């Protein structure tokens, strides 16, 4: 008879981790404020009250020196703001070239601008974002195609007509591109869902509140399929090593590291932080 147990999986950066479902007391959102105290343990954010008891909040990504999904997504939001402005500046530079006869030095090939190079290599497991990003292709190529078209018209004495087309494209194709940039940023911002997993050792009191990027799923795993952490081959300097109990492969084929709740902080460390709060 197979010995199966359930695990709650969560994401930290781009990696997948799990805790035994029997150790999960509850899940809540991130409070606006934590009672922060100075403590020499990486990952400790502060103390929060739960069921009239102080509970230490532990940031898993911070402790393991892994860039959180939230930080990664906010960086991408900033990048998309810059790339949007790049294309506003691109069209303005083309207009200046037509009006004043100055050389147009910006990328004409949509694959050679900064955004185009990023676009051609970008990957995501967010299906909604993937669909939005896919919609960039046509308007982005359309904007870049304007350079050869309008500059050639200008050389052939059709300066006024080229400016009319440029203004039309500014209010249509560029506007569509800008709306897609805005839509992509909104999708990224809306997908940031860090939570606190309140872990328990006795099934009644919260041992620690684990801040994670997002909950993934609940998985059932055969205990015979677990690989002990000693056999995983993690480097000794890997910061996640101290928390790892085992390695497992989920039915989906995803690799996952099992966290042992009592390895995150010792009872002595928890007491020191809680009393300070």
C-alpha cells in the first residue's frame, strides 16, 4: 500500500518549495505593519499577533538570498515603463528627422531595439501575461516599419504626407502599443500575491509565519519518492540547505524541495524575537 502525504507548495523566486499540509495552520495576507525588532537572523521581518500570541514573521526569499517574485515583477514593471518611453522617443526622433532633415539613428529593425531584443527572449509561465506580450508583435513591427516608409516618402518630395501618416500612426499604432505596455504592467502588478503561511508543530499554535511569494497548489506525494536532503547534492554554501528536508518530483514533473518547519528557526531564536516584539 502506498504511503502518501499532502504538501502545500509555494514559490520563492522561480523555485518551488513545499511544507507538509499537516504543518499548515492557516494562510493570511500580508499585514500593513509588522512590529519590527533588530535581530541578527537573516529573513526575520518582525513579529505579528495571531490568536493573542506573538508570531515571528520569516521572509523565505530574503533568508535564502533569492530574488522574490514581487521584486522581479516590480523590476519588470519599471523596465516596461522605460521601453514604452523608448518608443515614444523613437517616433519623436523620426518626426524630427523628417522636419529638420537630420539623420535618423534609432533602430529600424524591430528585433534590434532594446525592447525587441528583450521581447524575442522573454518567457513566462503567466498565461495572461503571455497573451498580452504576444499582442505586441504586430504594432511593434508596424512602428519600426515607419522609418523606411516615411523617410523614403520624404526623399521623394512627400514630406507633408509623411508627417500626416506619422501623426495618424502616433494616434493609432503607437497608442495601441502604449496600451499594451500599460496592460502588461497591470497584469504584473495584479499578480503579486505574497502571503503568510502560519506553520504549526503541534496543530494548535503557530510556530512561525512564513512569508512566501505565492501559493502554488496542494500536492499528494508518495513517501517512497522522497529523496533525503543529504543525497540532493546541494552545495554547502547554498543558503536553502539548512531548511531542506527532502527533494521530490511532483506529478506535473516539477521539481520541488521540501521544507522542514522546525529547521527554519530554533525555539530559542523564536523566543528571543517574540519577546523583543
